[in-house]
């Protein structure tokens, strides 16, 4: 059975292939429920994905949790980026005098029967004024703990070494090896 990663993002697919080997990317326009629980979002997307064709599916959610906003925006980051952008998020963190945050990736896996299993990777960091030109989304404002630059200032190779996505995909890889 094919392993299908539901994404239209070639960078995410390349990172997944580097860890899992030859998997297929599939760009499906799945409905996305809105919730502050990434697992509920992924579970709903997996349920829709398994209806499209036979195979095992992977769906991923990348979220940013600001300590000063009690964990918001979390999985709602897309809407925060559309409305206030990186500058606005950095200003919010400053206004609450708490720039701590967590970047988290949750990967959902379903093997055709639709039962979801989850694998997480996270990295603590600080929200800073935007810096750097690499990456995408909130990379310019996320400075991971232990580093003096933002994800947008990392090369792709450097970012892949500390990637939350890498951590989550490594957990999935181990699961797949054990359960084959």
C-alpha cells in the first residue's frame, strides 16, 4: 500500500522523504475544521483523506504557541499571519512582556482504516522582531532556544537539523519500522 503525504508544499515533502524514504506527495484540497486542538484538525483531515483512495495517509499541522497569549494562536496561526503578520505577532508578545513560545508539529498517520495515530515534535523559542529572508510563515520571528538567529536566518540544512517536523517524522519512521 502506498504511503501518501497530503501536502502541496515541496519543501515539506522533501524533508519527509529524507527521513521516510520514497513516499508520495498528494495535493488534496481537504476541508479543515478550525479548532485549538491540532489533533482534532488532523483527525478530521485524515478521515476525509482515506475516503479519496486506498493507501496510508500522513497529514501534518505546524503550530506556534505564544506563552503570553496562553498558547494562542496554536493551530490558528494561519489566520493570525493573514491578519496581523509577523510584525503584529512580535508586537503582541512584547505587549504581554512574555516572548516565550513553542513551535510544534503534529503528524497524523492513518493506514487506510482511518484510525489516526499522532507523532509530535516541538522546539521552545522566543518571539523576536522579524529577521532573515529564508523559510516561510513565522520563521522570521521564531528564534529557537540555544541559537542566536531566527529560523529565517538559518540555511535550509541548518533548519533541518533542529526542525520540529524532523523530530515528528523520526517518531513516525520508528513507528512504521516497528509495525511492518
